[in-house]
């Protein structure tokens, strides 16, 4: 595979390709043209060809893509051939939702621990994993090979928790706290800012309303 | 305000500006230069000026931005001067997390109803709002002025639920189901695809690893 800089927009589309191809696989579709894939995904066919050419292309002219091969190759690009160990900090509704989401396991993300500060939650189990006290977090991270920490803690606590996790060796933070974390360059942060998403929705709604007026 | 096409990248940054300015307001900061704002937000100062110029600019040369004014103007652009009525379809962990998120109210998003199919959940209350049976959804939507429906239902159910909601008059869908919805053009959809986000994280982690090797 060629080593070049892949744009953020392409990276944003890759999980969608992977998801769509997974759906096609489940329906036993063996082969798909970029035209069909483009209709399903509402991206132009040339966009799809261009995106995939970033990774050497996978199709044959007039022959389309082999769904299983393309799914597996995109999976490799996304790093999904590896398994990831995940811990969840914050066992509130959102943390529990993540812990209960079986789909993640199918993609190779395994929840190894859940931590909270609330004594009413500590000791409870979610899908067989006991919620531990955050007191145990440092030892746990240092003694287990954890790739990703999902942060579902309040905004005010997130920066300190993230800094501690990084100090103890975590390289991937999946941040749900509504704040941007300031972490070293060798740490990867992926943010899920729910209120930002809701504001984008209200922006689009108010734009539609202006057009309708 | 001039009427021009605002790029998706700018729209994606607006909620972040709004969030940062809100943080500054809470700290009683009255005025900020684009340089300071850029250091906080890790966006170049010229990017900030360029973004805000899309909306007529709000700063004075050498004088910086008035935080309260800029916050309120960006709020208006984001449609936040209006209040939104929201319903949640699916009262599992994720739906409950949304219902419990008090921050949304502060921004003008009010949860008016929560619906589920599970008899063990129906009748329970979350922050004073009773979970109703989905049987009542049609009447509720038709008899209340609901702006946004948050969809936290399983992937297989999402397309039908969304189609029904749109038929009954909903114009904004906040979709958490891991599938893309195919809805009429006058309906606004904002997706929160958690597994896509996790795949982006694994992509970035594996890229870092390649660089380290």
C-alpha cells in the first residue's frame, strides 16, 4: 500500500463504506458496481472510485467490486484486523449504553473494565463485567494492555481523568465529555460531542425554515 | 445577513465556537482576540476570522471579539434563539442518557416525550417524563408540535420508525441507529454513528502504530 496522506473526509467515509459492505455481505451480495454502491450510499460513483484509489483501488473496470474482499480490505485500513481492549470510565446511562452495545465486539472492540465513582453503581455487573471503583483504575490500566478508554464522565472531570489515563499508558481516548481534551500528540482522541451534534441539527432546521419562509 | 452557501466544515466548527465562548462567558471573560481564541481552539486565527466572516464578521481590528455578543450571534446562526421540542424513541440506556442530559435544556431543547415498546420500561419516569408505549406515538406527534425525534432504536427498526415519524409531521431526526436513513429532502437528519466513530479511532490508532514501527 502506498504511503500518502489520506484526507479527513475520506477517513470519515471509510466506516460508512465498511458498514454498507457489511450489510451487503449479510444479504449474500457477492459483487457490486461502483454505480450501485454509489446509489446506496448517496455518494457519486466517481467519488467512490477516487476514495478507494487512495488505497490502491480494489475494483476492476466493468466488473465491479468483490464485496467480501473490499469489506475485508477496508476493515484492514480501519485497523479492524486487530482486537482492541476498551475500558469505560463513567458507568452512567451513556457508559452502560456503550457497555451493552454488542456490535462493538463484533468489530473487535472488547470491554475489559468499567469504572465509576458512585458507590451505588460499583459492584453492579454489565454483561458480566463488574463496575469497579475508580480507585482501582490506575492499577488496572498499568496491569492490563488497554488500547482505548471511553470517557463518559462529566465535563469538569474529563481533562484530569484523561491526563491520568495518558500518564498510565492509554493511547486512545473516546471522549464523550462535552469538552475538547488537550493531550500529547501521540495520543489519539475521537470526540463524540452530542450537544454539538444537536446544535448542527438545529442549524439545519433553522436554515430549512428560512428557505420555507 | 448575507445569504450564501456555508461550507459543511464551517458548520461543524460553529458548535465548537459556541461551546468555547460559553466557557469564556462562565469565566466572565468579556473580550477575546482571534489569536487567543485560536490558541484555545487549536484553529488558526485566520481560520477563525474567515469562518466568522461568512456571517459578516463580528470583530474589530486590534480590538478582538466581544464574547457575549459573539456567543449570542453564533447562537442565533445555530438556531438556538428558538426553543425545540424533542421526543425520544427508544428508552434504553442511550435514550435514558439523552433524557437525563440537562445541558440540552440549557440550549433550548426540551424533552416532551419518551417512547418504548418494552413493557418493563413503559410507565417509568425519567426526570418527570413518563415513558409511553409506542402505540401512543402517532397521536402524540400529531397533537403536539414536535421539532425533533431522537431515534435510539435498533438498526432494523429505525427506517420504519423514521418513515412513520416523517409521515406524522416530524422534520428533524437525530439518528443514533447505525444505519443511514433515506428520508425526503425537507427532513433534516443528523447522525450519531457510534460504531463509525470507534472505527475512526481504530484507524487513527493503527496509523500511529505504523508510524511508530
